């Protein structure tokens, strides 16, 4: 499982011209799954996301989690995080989990984050989406399990 986490002041997901998620200060997460990922990996990274101290405290130091700042979280499925670009000019996706299984893990990840009581938005799994965001910092982090 791989996550690109961006600290944002806004994030918006648009599908077929319709805004399906429009959130404020918090995290924008791009989430991809490999063939070997399990529910335990999802649980580990959900906890990590909720408690990762990447928000600034009153002194300007990254010392607070999304929980502590009562941030919002937008979650986007992103199988291209497992693209193999080592050979040729077209990426291969043989390491990415097949869509049916990936959707199960994606929905489980969303469910775990919603237990936090934070506002959690989501993309539309498998659909073409337009993502708009304002990165704060910029602050972008890669998390893997």
C-alpha cells in the first residue's frame, strides 16, 4: 500500500462535471494498493495517517496530527502509484492490485478513517476524476507499508 499525503487548505473532486467532494484544511490522500497488500497494511497506514505529525503548532513546528487540528481528509484511489516505469515508454501496472480487491481495501481504509469522526471525503473508485487542491507548504509525504 502506498499513500501520497498532501497537507492542503482545500481539495475538491469532480466527476463528470459534478463536485462529489469539496473539503477544507487537512489532507489530500492518493492511495494505491499492490498485489501483496492486506487488511493489516490498511489498518497500519490508517493509524499512521491519523497520527502523523505534519501540521504546524503555534511555534511553526510540524508537531500536530490531522486529528489534533480537526482537519478534513479527501481520499482518492490511485492505482498508478504502482506504475513500473523502468523499461520502455509506457508504464506497466503488473504490481497493482486487481480492481475488485483494491476496491475492498480502499473502502476499508475509508471506513477506518471515518471512525476518527473527522470529515472524510472520497473520490469515485475507478472513475476519471479531476482533482483540485491547494497544497500548504508545500508539504507532501510518501507513506508505504
